[in-house]
C-alpha cells in the first residue's frame, strides 16, 4: 500500500521556521524510489541537524548501498530544530524523511547512526514525533525496528530501553544481511510478529537485541552478570569488519546539500582502522585492524565523486591519513591530476611524526595555505607517554618551524585536559609548548607574523579502551586547570597575543562520560532530561548541565559513581558482552603500562603485541605499498 508524501502539510509550516531549505530534500544524487516496488524500507537518521548530519559518511554509504538493491528503499531523516518541532506537534505532522517526505513510522527499519552519545535526546524527539513508542517493550508489529549503529553503539546499554537492536562495527555488509532477513520474514507472511523477527536477527550473532539479555546487579550497584534470557541467543555479540575496502568504493555519488553544511567537500576514506595505540582513542581501538584502500581505488573514487558532485575540495579521510603507506604517491598523483583546475585537496589533523613538508606542499599546490593542525594531545612529555602519543617536544617544534619556513603562518595544536594521572603542571606545559612554538617560528622566519591556536577538549574515558577503567576528572578540576592555562597565556606580553585559546569547560564532558560508560539504569536519566526539554545536547547553546544533574537526582542515579569512580580489574563492565575483538587482559595490561609511563609501538611496522583483534575476528592488517601510480586524467 502506497505511503503518501507529507510535504503538502509540511510546506505550510516552512515559512514560519529558520532555515526551511534543510527540510525540502531534492539534493543532487538523492534517491526517491517507488514505495510499492520495494519490499524492505529503511529510514536512516543521523540524530543531529541537517547541516551536521548530511555530510556524515556512514549514513551516505548505507543510503547508497541500500538503494542499489532492487527491492530495497532507503531515505534520510534528521533532527528538526525546536521551532519546527513545536509546529509539527501543534499541526500533527509526524517525523518525515527529506527524500520523499514519507512518515518515518511507515518504514521497516529506523536506523540511527550515533558518532556521539549526545544525540540520544534527539532520538527520543524523533521517535515521539514519528508516533513510535519510546520504550521498545511497548512497540507493536506495525512499528519499525529501531536500530542503532555508529561508534556509540559499542555501548548501547544507556539506550537499551529505547532501541530494538544495535550493530557493532562496519555497516556495509550487515545492512545487506539485515535486509535479507527482513525480506525473507515478510515473504513468509511475517510469522511470529516483531518478536520472531528480532529473534532471527539475534540468532545470527551479528545483531544485538537488548531485550534478549538480562542484567543482574550486586548490592553495591556493580553489575553481577549480563546473560541471555532465551535459548539460541549468543552470549557475546561480535563487531563487523569489512576486509576489502576496494570492493566497497562508497559513496560513489555523494549528496550535494542545498543548505550550508559543516563540511562542503567530497570525502574519501583512504583507510579504515588505526594501530597507533593511543590509549584514549576509542575510534582507533574499535576499528582495528588497519585496512588500506589501494591507490588506484582512491584515484577512481576521487575522479567519480568529483564528476558526480561538482565539489571543489576533496578530503582524504581516516584516523591518521598521513600513515597510508602510499600517501606521498596519492598526494602527488591527485595534485598532478587536478593541477590548473579548481579542485583542491585537504588532509585532516596530521600526526606530528607523520608530517612531511613535501606532502603538505602537494596538498596545498592547487589550493590556499589556510593552516595546519597537529594533535600532541598531552602538554608534557610524561603525559604523552601515559596516553601513548609518542611525540617529543623536539619533534613538534621542528615540524611546526618547518611549516612556518615553508610559508604557513597559522598552526593549530589540539590537546586534552583531564587525562588519567594528569597534574596541574601537565596542563600548564601546554602554555610553555605553545610559547616555544611561536618563539621558534619567529626565529626561523625572521617575522612576528606567525600564529598558533591551542584547542582543548575535555577527556572522557571510553569503552573498549585501556582507559575504560579510569576515573574521569571532576569538572571542577578541569575548569581549574583551564583557568590556570588561560592566565598563563593571556598574561604573557611577549607571546600571548600570537596564541589563540579555544576550550570547552568540563561540564559537558561529565555528561558525555555518564552516557559513554553508563548501563541500562542511565536510560531513566536520558528520558527525564528529554521530558524536561533536552534537545541538541551537542550544541553549547542548547546544552544544560544543570538539567542533566537535576534529572539524575530525580531518578536516583549517582553521576559520580559512573564518571569519577575508578573501576577494578574484575568489575563487569556494561559492554563486556559486546566484542570489539580486543582482549580484555591486554587492555588491562595497557592500562597498567599507562600508569607506569610505558609506551607501545605501532604493530603495523613491528611484531604483533597480541591485542587480540586479528586472531579473534579472523582479520589481518592490510597495507601496501602496491607500487602503482596515479595517472593524470582529462578533467571535464
């Protein structure tokens, strides 16, 4: 049965809201398929505003892969701003997709990609606007399967009450597998209803269905165990890993937004995974092993994407892009190919020890030298050993000085505050380092026209990292250290004006810490915050720390217990039944090494140090070089 477009009802509301263009759809390379000619339908959501959600690579890749399947349909939906939310409630307009403006509740799957936990309240808004019961236990056979993915899904326990299922890891292959399970179930006449479908998804071991697991607690609040509550459900759920990225060259036709978005470029993921071993980095841990795309596939993807989109900037993305074994040849080949055109190349934040001035020159050959970003992360040598960020002060000053002498005038340095074992002196070391950078730059260039921006984020211990047991620093501690750093920079007449400082206070990090390491009991806090008006918590102008603390107190959740408490080695963690491939004993030993300032090498170039991923997951590190070169193409 056809599902009618909501646009005639929505259109009447758009003159009354800000940025109405973000709700109208019709972007270049978007897809609208015939509802009646498909059997499985997905509504994909990045739970943030259109300007943040549209560029998201994960959603774009799944959107394209699913729509390439002949009997499958995928459309996109984003979080609506409070002005439109109020109008939708008053006029009875439900949550809609931007492609064909169909109601989200009509789809088979409502898939949400969470790169950060601060999108949870937006999920609840979308569910209620869609007419889908907030609690999974209250949903019927006519409601879609609410499916979570993305990095935050590696601990979906805080939202276990609100989702039907979660998927860990790479989504390309499992999205197709889920589609086939739903197709077969519907072809059989949907036997057993919703429960039977969820059981079929859970039995495979590739989809986590929280309702099929019970959590028991000790008297002191710690988890005693997490166990299946019916036969046929696996004890552990494993992540998905795509082992040949060349077989999945997506997105082929990137979406071109109608409204301004945070990234106006075509992005190509040049490799997935990281083995640098930074102990704070969840993304690096959960995406192992390293799998490189070949230089020829990268060249083909850039060529096809630029032609299909018209973007004039190409971003070569990964967790540490300069670590690709053929990054020099990739940069030169693409710079040669697009020289003389309006297409420029960009590289995200670069490791100090991976920076190469020849590489930087290639990336700026066809564009402007806007600035370089490096991430030392820790302000002192000792702190960098704790987090396994093997960058010396000499490395940083030499690299930045080289950049200044080659014509760059602006450098951005990224650090964290609140790291395990951190002391006031470690944070004040950031000021000393920034001053030395400016001093060296002035001496090398003979000019005072060099600048450095220091950007600081609050550290949050994340699941599946060596710091998952660590106590998070109290927000008062973080704020005290940030104030001391600010005073140290602003009070320096010689260098202070050449150094910019950007930072967030410690309060949002505490909320993120509650959500990232929480268990199912934290779901009550999320709902209470949302009921009190919590929306867009990732935006500073909408975030309210007091609202979260009041909600936690209201439902009897001790925030400190989840955040600033250090865990014991044998404590059952809320995500222990969700397998990222990392050996728990190895993570614990790396945590002990961190406390002892012991560094670990990158296993790409050294013998395996037995983190567990490759043997457990049946995977292996895949790196070049291939020895191939990129040839210039005739650009049309």
